[in-house]
C-alpha cells in the first residue's frame, strides 16, 4: 500500500492529490472496465440507480480510491433524498 498523485477516474470524476495506489499498476484500467461491464448489466434494471457520475463537478470528494469525505456523503445523501422524497 502506498500513496501517490496518480489520477484515477470514476465516471467522469478524476481523483487527484494524495491517493491510495495498489501495487497493481493496471488497477485503474481494471476498475474502468468493471464499471463499463456493470453499467451494461444494469441498464435495463429500473430498480438500480446509477450514481457513477454523481461527483462530477465537485472537488475533494475521495480520501482514497473508495472512501469519501463528508462532503461526498452529503452529495450522495442529497441525491438519494431527491429520489425518495415524494414517497416519504
């Protein structure tokens, strides 16, 4: 486990700054491929919401490649709330 300024991409969100990196240099490419495969599997599922691009246009979201800061949690919570507020 190490740290680097490598850029990772989730959706169109680019992670910069101090980031966790795997020893596997292909990790970012594997993640991108995985996202593409999952998006194909869920595209016709009405009960699955794709939040892949939820952080586009925001900064300082990710602590590392999978953990987010408070503001990332807030953005996710607000997005989920917008989807369910009419049934609450």
